[in-house]
C-alpha cells in the first residue's frame, strides 16, 4: 500500500523519467522482435550487405557506391562497427555449434546483430542530452522522454543507416562544444574578475594571492581539440553532408570567448591551425584504409615505395563529385526545395517541428525589426542549437534530392530547445510586442499553455507510435519474411537445381539475408583442407516499378531460357518464383489473360506475407471484392463483370465489410511459383491390343514385319536409290508427286516402317547435311509450338522452317528415299 502511494504521488519529473526508461526498454526489444518494416534500401546496401557478405563469403550486392574505380563510401566505420564484431560473434557461434550443436548464424542473426550495435550507439544521444542538461541546469526528464519516445530513435536509431551514425556524431560534437563554451565563459569571467581585483589590490600580498588564483584556473582554449577533430573527420568520411552539420558547431567552438579582453583573433587563428593539425592522423588513417580496401594501394607497392597520387582514395571528394552530377542525383529522385521544410520536418518531429519553426520565425522577425535586446546572446546555448538546426536545413534544401533521414542530426538540438513545450504549450507567455486583438485571440486559442499544453504531449505520443508501427512493421514488411522463406527453399532444394526469383514493385532484397555461399570467391573445406569454388544456383531479377505487361514479357524470357537449359545436355532443373504486392494480383491476372499466357504459364500462389505495404502499389480503397488474393473470375471475358460473391454496390454493412476485407487482403506480399505447362508427346509405338490378336500371334506378325522391312532395306540399297543425290529426285517433280500418296499410306499402315526410316543410314547422312536446322530444333525445345503458343516464341521456328536451304533438301529427299521403286514393282 505504501509503495502504491509513493508511486502515485511521485513528481511529474519522476513520471517522465520512468516513462523514458520504459521507452528505452522498448527500443531494445524492437531490435530482437525484430522490426520487419523496410524503411529504405540504404539500411542494408550502404554497410551491412557488403560487410556481412565479405566476412561470411555470402552472395551479396555491391552497389555503385563501392565500385573500386570510383568509390564514394568509406569502409573504415562499417569495418570497425560490423566486420570486427562479426569476427567475435563468429568465434562464439562456432564454439556453441561444436559443443551444443546450436546454429547461431542465419537470416535472423544477420538482421539483429548489426541492429543491436547501432542501437547501443543510439543511446549515446540520450547520454549527451542528459550531460548538457546537467551542465546548463536544464530539465532533463521531459527532454529524455521526448528523445526516447520519438519514432526517430525507435525506428532509425535501431537501423543500420549511416544517418544514424551521423546523428550520434553530431550529438557528441554538440556535447563537446557546449561543454567547451560553458568552461570558456566561466574561466574568462573568473579571469577578468580576478584581473579587476588585481588592479584594485593595494597590498602586495593580496596581489600575490589573486595572481595565484588566476594561474590556478583550468585551461580552456584547446579543450577537447583532438576528440572534436577526430569526430569531424570520421563524420565527413561517413557522410560528407556532415560538413553542413558540423560547420556551425565548429564555428561556435572557434568563436567562444571572442569579444572579451582575454580572447583575441590570435587565439581564433591558433584554434583553426591546431584543429587542422589534429585532424591529420584520422585523415591519414581513413585514406590509407580506404586505399587498401579498394585495391588502389597494395602492400607490394607500399614496400617498394612505388607510390603516386593515384594510389590513394579520398571517398568524400568522390561523393561530392557524384552528387554534383545532376543526372546522377535525378536518378534517385528530384524534389522541390521546400520538401525538407514543409514535409520532412513535420513528418519527423510533428508538433515540435511547428514549435521550432515558429520560434525561428519569431527570432528573424525581431532581428529585422532591430529588437536586439530581446534576442539571445550569440555565444549562448540557444544560438548554438538554433544554428545546428537551421544552417544545415537551409543548405540541404538547396539539394534537389531530399529524404527525411537526411535531417536526423537535427533531432538532438531541436529536442533540447523545444521539448519542454510538450507540457507547457507553444508559448507560456504572450510572445508578441504589440497587444493586438487578433494576436491576442491567436495566442489565447492556440499558443497559450491553457490551449495547447494539455494536448501536445498526447499528439506527440500518438503520432510517434503510429509512425513506429507503420515504418517498423508495415512498410515493405514482407521483404524480410520473403528472404527467410527463399533461404529455406535454397537450403532444401534438390541438387543441381537452380532457383530464380523475380521481384517487382518492392524494395531491393538483400542477398546476404538468403544465406547463400558466394560463387565468386574460393571456399575452404575444413575436412579435406582444400579450396573450391561453389557453382551459382540462385538468380534474382529485380524490376522495380515495371508495368505488369512488360513484367510478363520478362517472365516469358526467363522461363524460356530455363526450359532450354532443362531440355539441353545438362538437364538443369529449376524453380521459378515471382514476388509482387498482393494489391497487384488482379492486374497480374488481367495481364495474363490479355497476353494469352495462361495456356502455357501456371502461376501457383504459395503464400502471402502479411503485413506488407508498397507505396509503389498502394491498395485500392474502393474496388471489387477479391474473393482471394488471386484475381476473381469475372462474369465476362472483357473483365467488366462483377465478382460472383460480390453484392451490388450499396452502402450497407456487408458491402463495407467486404470493401474492408478487400483492402486488408491487399496488404501483403504474394509469392507465386511459375510452372510451364508442357504437352505430353505422342508415343510412337503399336500395342498388341491395337493389332487385335493374341500374344503369340502378335509376336509372329511383328517378326514378319521386321523381315519385310529388312528385305526392303536390302533391295533399296542394291537399287542405289538411297545413296543417290537429292538433286536427282528434286529434278523429277512428277515422280515425287506420283509417289506422294504411297508415302502417306505406308507411313500410316506400317508403324514399324517409321523405325526403319529413322534407322536408314542414307537418310541420316542427308539429315546430317543440314545441321543448322536440327541443331536449332534440338537446342530450343521450349520454343516449339508444343510448349509455347505465343507469337513471340513461334516466330523463330517458323523462320527456320521456311528456310529453303534447310527444309527443301530434307523434304524433297524424304519422298523418294522412303518410297523405293521396289514398292511399285512389288
């Protein structure tokens, strides 16, 4: 009872702090759940895909950013944060596998372990915020609550984005600069105070005591110089946009104490020079490691000292050159300059974005009105945080490619300045200089603590929880389960079977999550102690937002190529899969019907991964009831009918329920297996039942037919007709026409005669005279009319069949070679 009373009577600050710790636990739990949402492909392809693939020798995708000729991504931070921890984890996993047969390496591990490292780094933002609040005497409870409950930390902070590292480094840099500013202001104030006392002192003993006190003051001019310069270099190599975020912070560090008698321009210039000198070790380390990794610099060249400027890689400069190319940035998307201000800021910070924009507008208004007495002091924490928000915001708005994650480093200063407004409202006091009725009404109805205070924290909670659920568990959330399922398919497939996966209208699938050994590197067999290269057996085709008609053409080409390999000498079996959002199932069925592909392509729905939402294929809010994930069977061939189970449109509960069911069914990622429908070839043999006789009599008749065929063969060979040239019979069209009818008669009446025709040596000789046609027909069985009936595939066969050089000799020869003159004489 007493504990319950203490819990209920705790102060608001304690309540905020306990709520923050709850959100901190949730942040850790979201790593291990894990979050299935797929925010952006850069989460994997800028670090995890390459590092995990290199370390475990898995199939992975190396994007253009890691191209050896012009790399734009530094490898040092991903190597230190992922490759080295992977080595320790792999050692532990191998020990547990040897002792207790526990398998700790798989798709789940490849997702969770890197996220855990980045999540632990994200807590440095919380620590820096707490440290600054303690240094400046600010309320840290509400600020920590706003930081911990933000969807930025719950989603982006737990993902492997380079922007998450950039946010952490900006937080550390702000913390160091704030501490240096506070110490400099304190030391300079004490120093000037002691100098005044020293000048006014009358006795020598008092001057000596003041002189000793002044010399005992701590050093402040070059505080945290090495740490700040190293952070700046690492931030620039991580993302060159760190220059925009770090420049105002470094400027405030250089400017601290200026305007006093103790700090002059000599100190300002000295700080700049020493800052550049202290950044050289980190700069050399990053350039050296990148040059070794991208093979611009080798150990042999380093040993022989055969070095030039081309042996070194400076990835930030390559990044800047690539982004200065308008065509390159346009390939990623072009946005107007106001997107960061009007869209991305409200989406990231909702009510705090409105508070910060309103406060900054008020500062600008007072500045242009020359109301300098009410502006914050330039070397204050408010000016530092305001500069850290709006200076990079201004320059990033000049870039034509704008994404919300580019503004993640703004989170720390914005929460530090404006988080208390979540409980006090937008403005605790009247913010305007003039008392106008409209301004007073605007303040009373919207800005005052009474009007906005009770609602801002609730709006903050609701919006951040909603965005966490959307981006953490719904947006592109079927990609990770798809990778896990395909990983199981590849692991359990029969030997000598290729797996082909086609994806459309979803984000790129990270190949390392499928856990396939790489076919591009040598593997080591610990049992035989030999190195070997694994053949490639998995192929993935990503077509982005390709229209479904064009996608089906790709499916036809891929399936046709697989059929050729399966029917070829290697007899390579295959499995073909298609993954598209479930919202496109109806359009896929319509495209299949229109392209006449249903006769030879069979799409079997294996499973649907829920939930999954692709903004590239947003579900239709109003439409026919789908009956299933597959498209419904319409009443008419023109696809303008109604579903068999759908009622007539009416605003009833049943109709709304079906519309809601239709929308929910579309929130999934459908996985189809594609099979080619093959026609069974007709067997060329005659059973005894067809002969209409008993077993003994049947065998006797077969033996008699065999003797007759053998006699015909010998007679034809003696007459010289089989060995005679084709041109002889081609010159006698009347002769060929006279015996065209007996050919059909004997071909239908003597099944065994076809055996003789296939076994005739002369016929095989002339068939070999046209190798191009026979080779094409044998090498491309998938393109014959028995398998595909589409015009795109029958056209090559018709072309070769019409060729006179191949068809005419074989056809002309077939009549006289099979129908010998002995038949007429007989």
